[in-house]
């Protein structure tokens, strides 16, 4: 399935000069990960406490920055010798927690349906867990779509923009049910492709 994740190499190339400067200044991958998590929690908390539609414009402003920080911490870890066991845990857990914090404010908007938003949050975490299990099964970390982390960031950013700028149309109650269905498909793809990859790597 196509995914925005396929654009990651080109995105990383754009960020390499900045990453090199950060590395020279002694910035670590774990520091970048923690910064992205802290700012995501802060923004999610602000939107949850003050669910004013115009404030949701902060989501499409923040999510590209968060994606850039995620790319920077990966480059620092891989290309500047900063891989660590703690970093592995931080990288995965911080992403799941950040996602939940940024999606949760939508429960405060009655047009979306709180139950569907909570299901979306659960399935997003479940889908990332399916990707993380890949190496345990003898496959790679799976990033299959159609609704991986980068795709969700694009969709949620667009939703934030629509909430901030337009009256919510009648179709909005269907948004999170459809997204939840796409997350189920994403999870199936990650499991299926992970199994296929692991089997192909196993000698007959």
C-alpha cells in the first residue's frame, strides 16, 4: 500500500545539514526525541483543556515540525553513533504517546464522536505495535500503509486546519470511523507482510 513514509529518504536528505550542525553542538538523538514528546504533550494538553476551534490550527503547524524532529533523531542515532538501548525504547514509546496526546483533543469536539476518536487512538497504538513486533518475528520494523505514522500526521493536520478555518460539515462524524477502518487494514498489512518477510528469510 502506498504511504507518505516512502518520502522519508528525501525528507531526511533535506534535514542532514541541520542535523550535522546539531551534532557539532553536542545535541543528542534522545534529547531531540524528548523535546518532540514534551512539545506534543504540551500542545495536546492545551487543545484538550481549551478546545477552541481556531486553536486547532496549531496541529498543521506543529506536525511537520514533529516529523522533522523524528527524522533528525533518527539521523543522529544512525549516522552519528548515538544508537542506544534507551533510545530504542524512547523512539517507539514517545511516538505512541505523542500520537495519543495530539489525537485526544478531538474528543472535545462533539462533531467527531468521542468513542470513535478513542477507538482511533487505540488502533493507532495497536498498529504501531504490529510494526514493532516485526523484528521479534524475524522481519524488519514494518511501516506499511495505508495509514502509517506519517499518513496519520498528514490527515490529522488537515483535520486541524479544517476545524480551525471552516464550519464542520455533516460528513465529519464519518471521518474517524473511516480512519479506524484504514488503521485496521494497516495493521493487517503489517502483520501479513511481516510474516511473508520472515518466512522468506528462513532457510528451507
